[in-house]
C-alpha cells in the first residue's frame, strides 16, 4: 500500500520543547518519508532553579511504550550549559541507547 508507514531499525531522538506534544520533526518524517524508527526518544531539556544538577539526577525517563518509546528530560542547573551528547550517554544506565553512538 502506497501510504503505509515502514518501521526502520535504530533509535531516533527527537528534541522537543513541549513534553505533552508530538515533536513536529516526527510528524514531518512520517508525512514525507513514511518511516518511523523502531525506538524513539522524545527529549526535553529542563533548566532548574539551582546552579548545578549532579549527573546522578540529570536524567528522568518515562516509558511511553515498553521497548519502543520514551520521554526523557535532561535536568541542568541555571549555571550549566546543557551538554546533550553527554546527557544522552547517561541514558545507557537506563538501558536506552545501548550500543548506539552518541555525539
């Protein structure tokens, strides 16, 4: 069928400002490429009202669909510059992005 969506191997990370909505980049990918990755991470960056956030408290992971989709928030203090590749690398402790190259 010409309009069917194909699942492709790998993990897609979609940066999103709003944790409650579907990122426009995902919708664009679906509309134009008719593909969806087998695993998806919806990533949000949060700036906290403290100067620094320890790396042990940096990641917050919510399972949207087991083994397929997660909502992730990376927490940074107001004096920190968000380091997204480093934050994504921390997701390995949650079993996400295992074996994936980050950065």
